[in-house]
């Protein structure tokens, strides 16, 4: 009968414990990443405000800047996790194309940027948020709205960290009406507050 070396058993047990510890430590960041992505998908926008006067109430994210054109009458928005809120402003022509049943008077405007407020609330604030703003008008191509980007406003942990100007080579797009209608059906169309 052969006897096993008790020291050899302790080494095997120690190696096994070391292996388990290494596995737990190496998978913890992966598990945290998965749980964070699941958590971020649960974030929902509860309100977005765009107007020339400061809104009432408490807002998690607030931009006070030249963020509004003098032609903008309405806006829609789209949120993409983990932290991109895109706001599309529309002039009266674009508004009538997307919402023909609503009467919107035309008025003289130049398309110049004016000072305004853009605020947003979430069910739970994202750690990082970029608010991307585009201004739109009807295109010469039927079935599209022409949008021009005016910039990105960035936040980290609820604090404003800066503005990023749009790239001059990529600051415009033609959005098909079908795509804009999908966004409108998802989040609604909202009038710019011009009190």
C-alpha cells in the first residue's frame, strides 16, 4: 500500500484555490460590464424641453446656449443607450410635412442661432451623456428633411464638460420622412416653448 504525500495534497489544494481566485478576479470585470450594459438599457428619457425661456422644475441635464434657431417651431428626439440624446429641431415647413393635420403659421425667420434652453430628465441619469442637436427644414428632394448639425453638448456624471462643434465635412444629412416618422411615433412631436 502506497502512502500519498500530505504535502503534495496541500499543494494541489492550494493550486486549486489559486485557480478559483484567478477565475473569479478575471470574470468580475466582465460580469460588471454585462450588468452595466443591462442597467444602461433600462434608462428611459422621461422629458425633454426646448425653449427660449428656462423651464420650471428640476432637470438632470441642462444646456443654456445658442441651441435654437429662430425658425424652429417643433422638435423630436431619440435616445440611444448608453448615452446619446439626439434632438431634431424643425421649422414650420418641416413640421407641416411631418404633421399635415396640425396648423402651423409661417413666419419670417433667418435661420440664425439664438439663445435657448434644452433640458432632459431620465428615469435614471446616465453616467455619460452627449446631447446632439440638429436643425431641419424641408429638402428640395421630396420625401426628405434636410438637417444641419449645430453641435454636441457633453456631460459626465451629470456635470457639463463641454461643447464639441460639428465636423465641417459631416454636419448635414438628408433624413427620409419614414425615419423621422418612426422617431415621432416613438417619442412624439413637441412644440418649441417661445414664451
